[in-house]
């Protein structure tokens, strides 16, 4: 498998391998990372095109660009990486903005398995400074939280992507959100001593608000369902899902009480991204 070309068919085959399905396998994490990075490379825009190529498998050509199986070029394999810092031998080094091909080793799965995708950030720590969320990070978020999100989605009779999308945006993908990173709070929930899922609280930087802390993603998601699930029960449409939460004055609200104009579109777009991603995965089964 390590010498096979980077194609959607080969990635789907990789998803049936014990290294992908058996969480006890010693190569489980690296193998799943390879598959996630592979799909992220083939779908760098995190969306479908709305034409005939949406029904076709993709592959990465020798030139690094992405093609449908009929030869149509569907994505540019060149990715613009913003400047970031890294530590080399104890020294902080500034890496200038540059372009790289969509795959670590264009056209093969070997490069994906044996390399790391650099985090393109503005520098600093993951919590102190916001990091650019790469397609591979989004794939990993889905890998880690899909099962727990599905249970809550079933409770509320909503698509699982609605739960994943809301938690990703509210929790900063677990990377840019302090309360998710430090307290597994992926839904921006305030602390309530009667919350059976909470394990404590964190204070906002000004010390004015107690934000709930949870032992894991599942506890946070269940707390959201308990507190606010009635607002979105059975709501399928992404925009309507986000609107109901914002119109209740609980999500996407500025400190002065006004609505964040981009909130509904941001949540709906993130949900749609997960919907497309999960559709691709179902096509592999």
C-alpha cells in the first residue's frame, strides 16, 4: 500500500485495512492520519463542485494537481502556506510564506504516511495565537468526535453534521478555542452547578464568567442537548439550525447583545463542509 498512487479508490481500500479499523493496532493513528491527509489533498477546497465530477473518484496527478477519473482537473494541487514559526535546535525560526504541492509526496501515499503536514499559523502556541485550520485537521476532528456526535444527533433527530459543525465552530476545532482545549467545552456552555455532565469550570480572562469544564467531548455534547436541544429538535436545515440558536439569544451574540452577522452563515458553512466530508466517507463503505 505504501507505494500505491494517491487515488480516492486506494484511500477507500485503506479504510478497510485493520490499521484503520482496529484501534489497538500499533499503526492505527498514523494510518488514519494518512487517510485523512489523503482525502484533504484530494478535496483541498473542502467542497464539491456541483457538476458531473462530484460523482467521480479523484486522484492526484504527477504534477500535483487533482483530477477526476475522466481527466477533468478539479482542484489546484498547490497550497499557499502562510508564514509561521518553528523551533529548530532550541531556536525559534521564522518560516516565510511559500507554496507547496497538495501532497507531501505528490502522486503517492508513501509521502502521506511518512510525513507531517506543517501547521500553517501566524506563530506562537496553539492556544495563544489562532491557527489556520487545515483540511487534515478537519478530517481528524471528524475522526475523533463522529461517534459521540452521532449519539447526540440521534437524540435530537438532526443530522450528525449539525452537531459536528456547531461544536467545531463554537470550540475552535479544539485548537483555537481555549475552553475546548482546556476544558472539553465544545459548545460554549456556561457553568451551572446542577449540570450533571460538568466536572468544574474555567474563568474567562476577565474573571467575570464561569465556563463549564467537561471530562470529554461526549459530556459536553450531552450537556448541550440537555440545555438547548429543544431549540433545534428535528431541525435538518443547517441555516435554520443556526438561526434558532442565535434567535434564542444564546449563540452567536456579541457582548452588547447584538447578533454576530456572520454567525449563521459560518455555522451553516461548517455543517455543509462536514456533510460533504461524511458523504465521501460513506461512498467508501
